[in-house]
């Protein structure tokens, strides 16, 4: 994948998993878990 960010060319890679849960890797699973935990904690926090 090649795209422009802040006027610079960025080159990256990705893995196609067709949005099927059994094809995603451990890294994505951990990211989703941590995001959900963060959302739970933020809901419990008081607003300033």
C-alpha cells in the first residue's frame, strides 16, 4: 500500500482477511480487546 500523509509518501503493508473473524491475527484481536476495555473504563469515568 502506498499513500500520502502530511505531504510525504508512506509505504505500508496489510493482510487481507475478508473480514472473517477466523482469519484475523493475534495482533488485531489484542487491539480490539484493548479498545473495548478502554471504552468500558471511559464509560465509568466521571466527566469534568
